[in-house]
């Protein structure tokens, strides 16, 4: 006898919580199955982001794919009006999607930060989208060890999209 997959189990549930979990899971399956993710920030800006489909299993962590809150944050940024020359620091950047959205929308200075072992996707996506952004390792347990720490007070906007993950929290 085979175990049913999570989509099948949630599809049978009628509670609003089960339906929300099903929508989130289906969205996640559609996005994590692609090595390239097209993020439409607004009508004038679309980012092509490479994803690491094995990141949650190969030791680089959850930052290898674009998550739902990052998409919403990018679109929120597109609706805001920022003064000329605004600057942006992206904490726990993963693929760099939020910070690169800020760069595409005109931020004059963007810093993408994450743990050192998780920065390859961000670097790749900076180059892929031909945007100006600096990439720094930043471990929150030792923030003073990072160049980004010295620059924190120089940023107008600090972004953090789904930067904390607890696998023990149930839906």
C-alpha cells in the first residue's frame, strides 16, 4: 500500500486552513520544479532568477528558491514611491529576488546578504539580470564579521522576506 501524497490528503479537507495549505503547496510545487523563475516585478521589470532545486537537500538551505513572500514583497516595492537615490539592504536574500527587485526599480545601492554558503544563487542572479548589487556574507550570530554590518546605517530600506524557517511548526 502506498502512502497518499500531501496534495491528495489536503484535497480531501474542507477547512479553510486545509484549503490555504493546499494552495500554498501547489504554488510551491509549481515554482520549485523550475530551474528558472520569471518574477514580474511590475509592467516594466521582469527578473529571470536561477533556482537551485536541490538547495533544501544539499546543505545550502531554503534560500535556493523563490518563496511566496518574496514575490509579494517585490510587487509591494513596485507600488511604493521612493525618493531618488534610495538604498536597500536585503537580509537573508536567498536567490536575491527582493533586493534585485529594488535594484530594477531604481535603488542606487543594493546589498544582498545571506550566509556565506548560500550566496552562489544571489551572485549568479545579479550577473544574469545585469543589475548593480553587492553580495555580502552576513551571519546573524556574528554580524560584526561582515562588511555589511558596517554599512547597515547607510541603507534607507531593509528587506527581509521569509528569512526564518522552523521545520517544527505545523500548518
